[in-house]
C-alpha cells in the first residue's frame, strides 16, 4: 500500500502536470520579429501557460477566423486590427471581457461596450520608406504628401501593400477614401497605380524592398520604417503632412475556447504596464496612459498626424472597398505564396 506521504506526492505531481497542460492557440498579425519577446514575457509571468502562435497578415488571419466560425480553432486573437475584430464581433464570435487594468486604457483604444469585445494595445500608422541613395541616383524628389506619390517621376518606383491581405494596405486605402471622399480617393489611387511596381501581401515588405534598393519608395508603417533604418538601410521615414491612416492592434477572446481562464490571463497581460512597455519599443502610440514611446528614427508627432478615423465605416464597408480595389488594381499584385 502507498503511504500517505507518497500518495500526497503523487497528487501534487498530477496537479503540476495538469497545471502545465494549458496551451493557448493565438491567432495574430503581429510582426514575426516581435512575437519572440511577447511570448517570453507572457510565459515568464504565466509559467503554467504556453502560447502557440498562428501568424499571418491581417487579411489572411481575418479570413481564416471567419472561415472557422462554426468550428473555432483559436483561443485568443492578439495584435489583430480593430477593424477586423469589429467584423468578428458582428458575427458574434467574441467573448466580451474587461481585462485587469482596463481603466488605464485610452478610451479611443477600446471597444466602447461594457464589457468590451476587444481592447487595443498599440496604434500602427502609415508611413513612407524613402531610399535616399536610390532617389539621388534617379533624381527623384522627396515626397511630402500622399498626393505627391502620383507624380509621374515615380513611375515603377513604388511598392505598396495589397489591402485585401495586409491591414497596413487597408488602413491606407480607407484613410484616402475618408479624407478625400470616394470619388477623389479612387481617382487618386488610379494615378498612384500608374507608379506602382508591385502590391505586396505584407505591410512590412514594401519598406524592406525600399531598404534593399529594389524600389525607391515603399509604403509601409512607422514600426517597420524605424526598424529598417535601425538595421542600417539608407532610408528616410516620411510622415505625410496630409495625415496618416491608422488602425489599432487589439486583443479579443474567441467564443468557444476550451481554455477560458488561460485566455483571460493573456487578455489581462495584454493590457498590463509590462506589455505596453514592450509595445512602446515598436509603436509611437500605445494604449496605456502614462507609457511614453520613443522611436529613434521617426521624426514628427505621429499621434497629431493621425486622421479622424471612422472605424465603424471602415469595418462596414471593408468588403465593398476591397472588391472595388481588386477590380481596379489587383493585376499588379505579387503572386500569393
């Protein structure tokens, strides 16, 4: 027969094995070079939970989630565009939850419902990656506005993300249509299309291409511009004076998860000061009051340049906008891998 002490030890061991069993499947559109730090920090704070990332661009992750509506495979969505999470909320796919620390989140950066269906973590905003070496060699002027990019001098020298697969591409298109109005916005994109060499399926790729000298100009976002300059590429990050399109990376719980407690812990961590300090290394605007980002290579006040963004309009019109965009311009998109 087992002694009481041995029996107790076995129970403790079984409990430890059970505690180690929590694994969260997390769908994300965060940059691949950010995920390692997020995972390490969360798992250090929650050693009984491991994260399994499923990572792709915003459009692909959004489509995957919608396709899996009847049989959800994700437990949590982390760092996905708020406009995408609004679509999921409309489909009744999210579990409303007020994470710890919600009171310190900027009101603009959360679902206004109580409790919220999603909570933002950081803003990512459009930016131009301008290769100064290539531009000088080709005699190209420095653009100061989005409209400048329609100058025929840039023909074949611009790469841009495809908005159907990239959240960065969609926030640009949405911003142009909101700011200019639809008629003028589509007319601007017609002119811009004349200069486009390639539409990529990644929001980061155009900046990397500009950094490598494939094109003089890559339309991307401020994190990737800052990182690419820091890596030594001869580019300048330009924040167009006519305003920046933007969206929020946000977190939400998927209805149907069989790990609700662990999922809530990730949502709690995502709003924590520690997590926001990590976001502040990458983004010029974070959700937590009192956390001040500082991006070394981004000149200008990103927050002041953000357009007045109607997220509800963008989410409600997303399918229509993407269908029209694809009809007009998709022939220049790179092949999907």
